[in-house]
C-alpha cells in the first residue's frame, strides 16, 4: 500500500469498583486472559463514586470509550451504591445520545470478583465496538490533542 | 516597559530560605544568572507556576542588590503552596516590574522614616528600608516598628538582628503578640506599641500589615499628631494582568497594579472604601 | 388583578402578618420588569406591577429573603409554586418566614418575544382581549397574545397552585401540556441530525451563567463550575467540549429536581432552548422510573436519590430507538 | 458619494471576500451574529447582533502563551500566528464607538499587543441605522446612528448601498472594489439621515442624559443608599458584561492539556463573586458591591480617567438581555436624584 494507514487503537477508560470489578480484572490477569492494553483501569471505591463529570472528563482527556464496571445489582459492598449508579448512568447515557454523541462509546457492565472471564470478554467486546466507531470526535477537546 | 506585557520571562529560583513556619524567601535570577529586570522599592512582580496560576508578589529585595531579586512569600493559596513545595533550581515565570513603588526619589528625600509593619507586611517595606540604608546620605534616620504573632513569625529576623540593629542610622523596635519563652523584647500589638514609643511627628511613615493593624495604627498616629499626608501604605488586591486592564484591582478610578500599590492616606480618602 | 394584589399586600403589611412584600417592579418600557422587595404601602403604590410581562419566578429569592428578619409575602404563579415546594423539600427555605399568595397566570410574554416577532421601537403596550396592542415609533401593531407567549407558557404544564397560604382568583388544573413534543421530535432524528442541532445551539453559548443563576434548583453555595478545586472551573468555554460539558452537567445537576419552570430558556441571551435538556431528563425519568413531577408535593424523594431493585439497565439506551 | 445597487450586494461581498476575510452580521439559528462571509450569505435584517462586535479585537477566549514544562525547566512558546487582514461589515454606530473606548484601555501604555495586532489588521465598515429600537440611547453619548464612525460608512436604502470612506484604511478598501461602484449624489443618504434622526428624537430614551455623572461625584454616587435596592434582584450572572461592547475585564487562566500548559485569557465579569476573591480576603463582599462596581466603572471611574468619556455606548443590549431587566438606564436615572 502506498499510504499505509496506521490502525486505529482506541483509548478506553474503565472505571472499576474496588470490591468486584477491580478484583475481576485481577482475576482475568491471573488467569492469563487477554484483553487489549488500551484499556486503562481507574479504581473507584464504588460504581456510585463515578460522577457524570468523570465520564465526560475522560472523553475530554482523549478517551474514545468509557466503561463503568461495578458489582452486580444487589451485591454492592455498600448495599445500594450501584443502584444509584445505574440510574445516573442510564440518564447520562441517554442524554449523551440525545446530544447526538454515539451511545456505543459508553457502557455499564456488572462484573463480580469471580468473573475474570466476563471482564476480559467485556473489554474485548467494548474495544471492538469502539474501534468500529473510530476516534471520538464529538466529545473531544482539541486542546488535549497532541 | 516590556512590549509583550503578558508574556513572562523565565526565572530560576536559586535559593530558598525558611523564614518562619509559613514564610519562605526565594532568590530569583534570570536564565543568564543576572537579575531579570530592575525595579524601584515597593514595586511588584508577577510570579507564576505554569499550570497552577499567577500571582502578584512584592519584591522584597532592594534595587541596590544587583545580583538577584528576593521574594518573601507566605503560604496561603494555590500558587504559594506550590512555591513553598519547590526546590532550588526550579524555574518559574516572572514578569514585571509593576506598580508605582515608594516615592524614594521625591517625597522621601532627606526625611526621617518610620516604618510600621506587621507579619508578612515586612516583605514590601524591606525593599525600601534596605534601599534607604544603602543610600543613607539621601535620607535621615530610619525607625522600624515591626510586630508579629511570635518570635518565630518575625520575617527576616536574622537580618534584623545582625544588620539593622547594628546600623547606627537605624532604630529597630520589635514586638510580638504574646509572651514567649526566650523573648525579652516588647510584648503587645503594633498599634499600641507605636503609641508607647511616641515617635517624632516630623517623620514620614510607611505602613504595611494586616488591615486591622493599619486601621488602628493610623488612628494612633493621628492621635500623636501625624497627618494623613505623611503616611504611606501599600495595597493588596486580586490582580491578573498587572497592567491596569483586566479590571479586578480597580478601586475608584485607580488601578492598584498600575497606579498603586503605594498610596498616601490622603489619596485613599478620595477613593471609595472598597479595599 | 394588580389592584387586588396591592390591596391585599397592604392589608397584610398593616396587620403585621408580613414586613416585606416580594413582587415585581415597573420599569422603563412596560415590559422590563424587575423583581423587587417592597417594605411600605407607598412603595407598593409607586412601583408594584403585575401584568403579562411578570415572568420572573420569585421563589429562588426566598432562599436569601428567609434568612432575614421577619416574614415576607410572596406572590407565586402556579408554576412558581412547584419551585417553591421543591426548595422546601430541599430545606432551602424557611416556610415559617413566608406568606404565599397564589395568583393566576394566563401565560407570560416578554419584550424579547415581541421583538422576535419583528416589533421594534415599543413605546406602549395595552391589552385588548386576546390581543396585545403595541404602540411603536413606527406605528401601531396588534399581536395575538397566544402568539407572543413564551415557549414555556405555550406548553404550560399546570395552572394549579401546589402551595399557598391564600389564593387570589380561582385555582386551575394540571394541564395536558404536550411539553415533550419537541423532545420527542429530536429523539426521532438521527444522531447526526441531533448532533448538528445541538452544536448549532450550544455553540452560541457565551457562558454568562444566567441559566444557572436564575434556576431555582441551582442553589449550591458554591457551584462546581466556580470551584477552582473542581478542575473544571471555567469562565468561558475555550473549547466546544466545555460548552457541551457545562450544559450536560448543568442539566444533570438539576435532573429529578427540575420542576420545568423554564426560567433557563427565558433568560438565555442567546435563546438556546435549554429547557429541552431538562425536559429530556424529565421525560426519561417519567418513562423509565414512573411519572414524577418535582415540586408537586413537599418531601418526595427525587428519582436520582431513589432506586428500585428492578430498575432498567443502562443498556436500555442502546435499544430505545427514537426515544 | 459612491453607490452600488442592492441586487449587486452579493457580488460586492464576493469581491471583498476574495481579497481578505469578510465578516457580516447574518442570522444563525434565528440569532443575528457576525459570521465569516460565504457566497450567498445574506445580511440580517435585525438592528444589531446579540453579541457585540468587540469579539473581533478582544475575543472571548484567546491563547496568550504556551509553556512546556519538563522537570525543573520551563519553555515559553508564543502561540501567535500571523494575523490575517479582515473586514467587518455592517457595524452599527454604537459598536464602532466601543472600539475607541476599548482602545483607551488596550492601546495605552503598556500596549496590549494581541489587541493592537487585530486592530491594525481590521477594517471597520459601519452601517447607518434606519430602525432604532426603544432600547437605543447612543445619542446620549454623542453617537450619531444616522452617520456612524468607522473606516468606511454605509447607508442602505430601499434599492442601493451608499458608501463613503473616512480613513486611509477605508479608502484602501473602496479602492479595491471601486470598479463595482458608481458615482452618485448624496440626496438619498441625506433623506435617510433626516428620517432616522427624526425617529431617534421620538425614542423613549431620547431625553436620557448622564450629564450629572463623571469625575467629582465619585464618592457621592458611591455612597448612595440606592445601590442596595437596585442590586437586590441581581442574579450575579454575567449577561450584561458579556453582551456589552465596552466591558473589557478579563481573566488569565492556565489549562493543562496533558502535554503542555496553555495560558489563555477569557472575558470575566465583575458581577461574579470570584472576580476579586483572594486567598487573603474579598474586598467586594456582596452582590451590591459587585453590581455597584460595574456601573460606577462605566459612569464615573472611566470618565474620570478619560476626559469625561463614558464607558457606555448606548447600544441597549443590557436593557434587552438582563434576566431581571436591571440596567444602566435604570441605575443612572435612579441615582441622578442623589447627585
């Protein structure tokens, strides 16, 4: 090919709750399950610690997709945190869609500490989805682009 | 004046001295090892830490110091905390000088000076004290009344003890707010001490310190017979541009960064009481 | 109506029920009306007005006013009473220090609305049945009141007062407002069309913060956008991202608490239809978590501080085409 | 006097835009605003744009300087690229005057080179008003809406656009488009001026005057008890300052882009509570002081420093845009009794 196009590798931010999903990611690692290295995990004490601003700021700083992982509903370490997170994220994602921003760039998954395989599969699937969407253009901050 | 007023120069912090628990003095030179610019006593400079912010600080060193500039800075906000955390060799940005400075070439000539300072208020007046000491033939005697919360909070204590107190041309009166072990000097607030010392009313007064000290000291001076036209102070307001344009240091028709920070009290009477 | 209100206010001042009256003050051109506090009967006679241009929702001023000494009389239109209840729910107003007089509202207009109809040089406005007769330096024009109404009044949700100590006039009913029609229309567009629509609107924003400062739900002592420690304090949107972020977060912070009073859109100097963002949240909440009207009652739990175990999953967003 | 028939206006714009960037007031999503001209774009029929024309010289945000920080060292980068020549067409008399007020801030020593640079490269073509609004009071400040200032001035009649140069810049512009213009007498323009002036005389604010303000009333106006009630309903938003053509306060902020620091300046408002907030205190404690500052600055402080010229041009934007309809006219009229 005369002009080789560099393959697009999306930057993914994954907010993972300390008690389930972060442990799930650990398990995926110890079981040697692979998922793309472009997923950057940010550990949070609970999925409900994630303010809508965190999601937006991740996009501002160059993320192409943002995923939030927490304990399964009913299993929250703090009893009810993920129920609140669920409502918040539903409304936020709906609003992003309303503004015409690709809804597939955001996702919530419930991953328990025992679900290493699910964690890896989720990340692989999410990365594939975002790769297909291409670079985040609609929620980018031009100043943060190199 | 610098034609690119808003673009700073790089300054290198060569030495940092811990003065008191919350005040440090920073020596700054340019990249070439020389002073970044010349200034007049009482003028200020904009120091900044890129990414943190910019702040206006009075230049503590005297213009007669030809090697470097000094800034005595108290830790109280974002930029100052960052400055306090840094190590020698760190580069910062600097622009200036800003403001009018003290009238050392006009009103102060030949006069006996009385400097009243409280706490970090010594920072801007140290410049004028040392300038007048270095040019003592042009000025009369210098009396300094300086107070702070405690002995440990006296800024530039070493210089005061070693140099100022040994200067035949100077009288230094120190005071601290509360009794303290190892302190045999005066104890009490500055305004009261001023009244006790009963300085000669022919002196020209330079005052800088917390607003409450200024308020009561001024009242005390008036009781002693001083006139407002004899008393100078230097102001602090929020500043962003330093060149009289951004609007926030505006008091009446004056811009503190450009028309100030040094004002005579009779000039301040003509301004709205908004400082 | 105005006369009745002034008389009642005077009575209440005289008998000591209240020591201040919060109402509207006349301006230069009939339509430029300013909220004001009146302390004496003379002041009421001089400046108090109530007419079709008194759009300001007075309930937010009560946050500040109830911190002062004495009881204040406030005139609230039906939609203002929802904001009032919401503020009570959030403990922002001392109910003991307010005397609420509910007043009817036939919908409000504004100088800006008249001007958007091409009317300029206004020297006087009078009401004639269903019409406004507008005198201008260029001659007289007549405009149907219905056409001049603010967007929020064209889709008025309720003529019913949900809070009052006394009413002047008859109370109305909750209306079938069709207020979500425009939201539904946007939802039916393609994402590209929506994106283009909102970029066009939000890029007009000058970040004056009027929408935030006027909002009766925005009563934080320090807004996240003013807090230097929040990392997103901004005075101006230096990038399109910041325009989007400000408006998403502004709407999100009042989601579930917004009573849809429409002040945000009324005050926007750039005429950005900000209420559509709020209504999107309200519509989603209604559809996903059951109907909820913020401020309808005091003490209800807002949808975002509530949950049920079988709430829908966020993935519903992927499957709701045209919602 | 030179003229061009209105049906050729599009080709006139095309001709200017071919040589330099051209901005005209046009409608976007129902809002009149200045936009870069593209073939086919129509001028708005509205009296004036919502945002003033100050953006051309003093944009809402602009990068001042970039820093690259690595370890203890800092590199300073001037981000400016060459400023292109541009023409702003159709500026009203009030906005044209606002430039000379901004000049008195930005072009006095030390000169603001960012502003100066844009000013040098910009040519202002003003447009006489024909349908002033009730919120207009430019005559209060000696502005003639029927014959505005500017590098060149235009009059738009039913069928033609008349144009006249006032400065060298204006002449240079007209020179470039001279072949398209034809000579004409000025009877149509004179008729329009007379008609406009008659309307101006009938406006509700025709007799509004600020005579009583200015330097020596400073403390009297400042200490008036009326500020408390005037500012009572103020929301503390920045609408008035941001739509104002003469408000020039700004903030300087740093933004960390992840690969460098951008120091930018953006409009700021004296109405905001953090405008004067310092680590060491707040000189303007309540909204009353902030509100007072804005009007005192325009009516008293600015004239005291600038030979009596007021910091207001009477464009009326704050009158129509303030969420609570409090504005400089109400303030001035109310204070007048105290002076």
